[in-house]
């Protein structure tokens, strides 16, 4: 489960969820920020980052094959926390919709 952004920056934390957890909300908020910055600047570095995070969310199993969006993943054993929260989906939809607005690529709209 390489890739993604950790929930906490403290890699020396004693709590496992602070040390190893990669939360969906952290990653989709980064996607949303990148999408907005790409729309404003047209800097392809932002688009690349958005696409990379989204690909990781799907390949890690955080976004399931039937598009359920789970809470996150533990980096130490790659186990997915299968709790579902609507705010994750809202942030993700916002990022994908913004990317569609910026690129007019139907891929983002289809994924949303």
C-alpha cells in the first residue's frame, strides 16, 4: 500500500493509528486542493498529483471496485478500514468535478 498521505505527520507516534494510518479524508482533501490549484493555474504538476492520489486510492482498495469509499488504510499491514463516511465521498466528488471543469475530460465526470 505504498503511496498516499498519512493521517498524522508523527512517524514516531505510539498509537498505531497515528503512526501508520492513511486516512481517506487527508488524501481527498489534498486531491481537492490540487484540483482547485490546477484549475486556477493550469500547472500540470497539480494535475499529476491529483491523478496520482486518485490512482492510489483505487489501487489500495480504499475505493472499492464498486466505488464504495472506505475510511482509510493501515500502512503497516495494508488493511482497509471499511467504515464509510459521507464527507469522504463529498470531498472526492468535489475534486473530480473540479478536474472535469478544468480539463473537460469526460474521465473525471464518469468517475464522479
